[in-house]
C-alpha cells in the first residue's frame, strides 16, 4: 500500500499540469469546484417553427471542497446527470459560471482543465470501446495529453493503474467484453485516474452493478480518495449509496437543487418537504426500522420538465403548498451551518 | 399434512445454449401458504426470475424445466396441457414484470388490454367488462379512469404503467401474485407508492405474493418469509427476522455486510470478494465457496445440504455443520477439517 502511494505521488510530480494555479482572490481556495448559477436548457422542437426550452438545469449553485465528496440525488429526469456533464463542458452550459481550482472554465481552456477532471460513467458496457484493448482504453488519455515520451513508460503507468484498481496486468491485452460488469467499471475508473485528476464526476457509477460487487467499487472509490486526494461529485439515485459515500448531499428536483447539507444533517433533519419524503421513501434493509418507519408517500408523478410548475416546482405534490409557492420561486438560502434550502414554508 | 397453496419440489430449469447447459435453477423446493408474502432475493444469475417463469411456464426458447413438480392446490402444473395452462395463468397466478413499458402492448389502449384480460378469464360480457376495467383502474389508484382507459401506454408514466399492470394481474383476483422486480425501473418515491399499493391489495384480497427482487430494502419492508438464492440454489430461508438478524449462510452474512445502511457511518462496507456467478462453470462444491472467506476444504468438494436450524429457519452451509460438530464434540467423530476464519454471527 505504502509502496503504491509513493509511486503515485512520485508520478504526480511528473505530470503536474502547467499552470492551473488559483489566482483570482475572491474565490474560496478551499473549493476545488465552484458552480454559480449554472443553467442548461435544451431546445425541444414542438412543431415546425416552434420549440420549447427544456430547463434541465436551472440556476444551480454549489461548491465542492478539496478531498470532499458531494452527493447529488434526485429522481430520473431531475437534471443530475446534466449537472455533471455541464460542468465537464460536455454540454456547454446555457448560462452560469464554473470555477475549477479558481480558474473559470470556458470553451477555450476546458481541454487543458480536463486533465484535472474526469468522469466515470454508469454503464460499464457502453462506455468502453469494444475494439480497444484494456491497455489502449486506459492509455488513451495518456497519449492524448502526451504525458509520456516512450511507449514503455506509458505501459508501466497503465500497469500501475491496473494494479491500483485491482486488475491483473495480464489482462492488459484483453478486450472489454471479456470482463464482468464490476471489472469493466474498474477499467473505467483506471481510465479516469490515468492522468492524475483532482476531481472526478461519478455518474451513477455503481447502479449497473450487483450489490455484492457494488461494495467493492464503493470501497475502492473511498480508498482512492484517501490515497490520491481526490474530490468527487457522486451522482446516483440510490440514496443509501450516496449517504455512504458523501460528506454533503444535494437534492435536486426538476432542474433545481432544493436542499444541500451535510450528510448527517440532511438525514436527520431534512427541511424541504421533497427531501423529507424522498429519504423516507427509501426502503431500509432492516425489518425493524421498516416496520416503524412512517413513510411519506407523495401523491402523483413528477411533472414533465417541459412544463415545470410556476414558482416552486414541487408545489403540485407538496402537502404544505400555499399561494406564495405558486407565485414566487423560493430563494436557495443558508439556514445556518451550511444547510441550504429553497422552501417558503419550512 | 396440510396442503399448501403452492408447493415447488425439486424444481430444475436449464437453458440449453450453444455453450452448454446452463443450470439456472438447480433442484429447489419451497412452499407458499395462503395470504403470505414470500421474498426471493439474489443477485443477477441467481435464478430468482427463472423460478418465477418456471412456475408460470413462460420460459423463453432454450429454457426448459428439466425436473421437479410445481403443485398448486395439489395439482401439478407441469402436467397441464398448454391450453389448460393458459386458462390457469392469470386466473390463479398472475405475474407482473420489471419493465412495465415492454410488458404492455403499445398499439392498444389501456382499456383494450384490460378488457381482454377480463374477457378471457371471466364470464363477464359486454358492458360489464368495461365496467370492471374502470373499477380495476380505480382500485390501483389511477385517477380519472374514464379518461385513462382511452390512453395508450406511452401516454402514461412508468409508475402509472406499473399500476395498469397490477390492475391487469388482479383482473381475476388470483390466489398468487408474482412480482418480478416490480419497482426496479421506478424512482424511489414512485417505488414507495407501488409497494404500498401491493401491500394494500394483498391485505384487501388476502392473496399470496411472491416478491422477487435484488433489493434487500424492499424485501425487509414487504415480506413475511425470505428465500436467499445463489447460483440457482437456495442457500438460506427463514422469516424476515431470521434472515436479517441471525443469518446463517456465509453468503447471506456477507451480503448484509456489503450494503450501505440507512445512517451515515464511518463503518466500512465489507464487499464480497471475487466475481459474480458464472453459471457455465459452477464449482463442484458449494457455489459460493470460491468467494467465501470461511470456505473449508469440504466446501470446495461437496455441496452442502440444507439443514434446519429452527422451525422457520434453514441454511445450506458447511460452516453450520462445523460449528455444530465443534459444539457436540463428544458424541461426534472428528470435526470437519476447518481452516481458520471462524465467525461469530
């Protein structure tokens, strides 16, 4: 373990990015990522000349500290994946600012910044190129960023990464279809780690795996965080998994973050009615707790993101909704000790 | 001996693929009583869904039941003709599937599809059929039934579609409802709605439910009894409390340690080592042995028998045999040659 650590830090010096040093003083330097008023709209064609904006992400702000894991939960279609992709600039945002390590991300510098931010995807089957060997997959980013001069050095690094994620180096010449889901996810993680990123977006990275394999990968994410000082944005719909992984959790509903707080805090004292029902709806793998729990079952379905209700988007399903909720969007404010909530009535 | 509602005995189902015979279900037996909720839990490839399909006899092509009996109220379902079986399905046992989109026909309205089920399985005629459809739609908590019957599946959300599936399954008030991962494709808040609905209906009609899922949370919440499956065999069965609070099979123990619990804690998950089940290359002994930390020599050589530990609880694990032998040293021969890795549950 220690040997591995030493190796890695040694390598980190070699591959240090040129100059992404934070120089704008107004930003909190504890934060690796600062997202301010991020929005991403997609135009959906509704007719020959008409289109409607689909507000996948609407005015979202949050930050992630160094070595921290921020969990992002919500139901399908709430925009959590879009957040991840917008800040990687895979979907250029409609508006808003993203600062990475103090530097504002834009069209121009995103390519060089991606050396420090990587992504691990949900589906380990479609996110790996079936025509490439494991070595090519993991080494691709190393070649793109021209990190090593010789093939041999690069191969050494690939083997080292494979060892780090628990794969045998004998597997390097194999193709991805020869591996199980969990092993493929390991390949995906090795690929993300190849260029020593500081920040990784994990987008439903364990949802496709069986429970017994899921724990292996979750533990690996945690170990890698300790070893390599990584920060994560951990996107998932499984609240128990996010709770296990995260230091803080953000809850999204129809394109907006409705609540953001420390994991313990949001579990014990959820303020927003949506958070409350979402967390109470989770089936707890413990019969005694399950028998006692007062599940808050919400009425109805999530409205279409094309026709988001006015004011607070949750008001159509909210038991506490008042007239104000229809008229005005609640502000996303700090209720003390970094517990952010957007609700008029709580 | 009292007659069970459903009794599965020594059921084996195989898929005859080009790569060889895949034994998806390997001689399992279980019973289901009236009005009980039985959970079958396991990961992919454990044979839980194939068990359900075998009972309903809806296995797709290379799959075939190769042995055993499935008795419903004493009648062996495997001996029924196709025609008889078709009548039986839906009338006595219904099934709902994971993906409500692919299980509904996209070119017929909801009403049409419900009507069909009612027409085929009941003696209702003409107007009565539609009336029953409307009643069922109301029953599963879909508002405005009159409008909904005219809609097509694509106009409904995932949760709504699953409700329609449930309505259809209930059309003839079956004795058993098999729910095969009914909420896996749904969001948490919708999942909660559907689980509550199944619970309500189960109590209302007193039907038995077989709940098949990989989600231990769902199982904990819904079931009276639980069967844990691994690689086509039953490794442990018992009441919900037996399984969750005193698991006796190494796989169950490990499974419970590998899932995150509700509260945030710094306790690490203990993953199950190794790779998932490969049904084509099953080991000779216990199927879980290659991944088991407590595995002994015998585990690799001989598959364990299921041993009753209490009236409700039984498990198929050599570790229990070893522990028993250690505790009863005097009256037995030498204990099985155990390696280290003893565990106190």
